[in-house]
C-alpha cells in the first residue's frame, strides 16, 4: 500500500482502426503472484487499482466471441492450468466489483512460461496477420495470450 502503480497503455492499429488497452501495471516485488496475490479459481481484475480497459474502434472476434466496438473491462479467471479472458461491459468505477451478468463472454487463453521472470505486469498487442493480432499478458513466470481479428462482415463499408 502507498506505492505508486504506473498507468500504462498498449495499442495496435488494424485497417485504420485502433484497439487499445489502458491498465495499472503492478509489480511483483518478490511476491508470488499467481496462486498467491492473485488466487487460483477466482476472477482477477487485470491491472488492480483502476483495472484494464479495452477500447476498440471496430467489432472484434475472439475465438468466435463477437465484441462490438466500444469500451470494456478485462478480467481473467485464473486457474493453475488454463485461464479464461473475461470481456465485460462494466467500465469506470462500477468495474471495481465484478458482475458476471455484464459479461460479453469468456474465451480461453493460451498459456506459456516466460523465458525470464517478468517483474511488472505487461499487456501487449502483436499483429499476426493483415486483420488479426493477439493480446498477451506477461507477469511473474507466466505468459497468457488470446488471438483476435477484426469482424470482417461488420467492418465492411459498402
């Protein structure tokens, strides 16, 4: 408590549309994060203090889950083996208390081991194809990612 948590932002532009995340970047400071500070089998608000907010200028598709353009809060159901990214319609102060009724949906995350310990929580986007990218979370010894793409049908301009 009392320590400053850096406010970070990550973004990517696909087909002229911006997708961004603003989040609080907490540090491990020698603590066990997953299965410790962030308990297993519970919903975790990424970025703690003010949460992680996703903004998209285009409809996106995460593993078949369509996320209309707009603003969302991100949470993760942290499990020892498999995580789920939760995309939720609550934003701002209301997002501090998770409400499952406001979920757009949940998608599985691909789990991996960080090559070296990651001190500060980091969210990044990586372009994977012309209209696709992945969102990746790195912290402690874990890397978790989820692919997404622009919703081609919804984004067509006739």
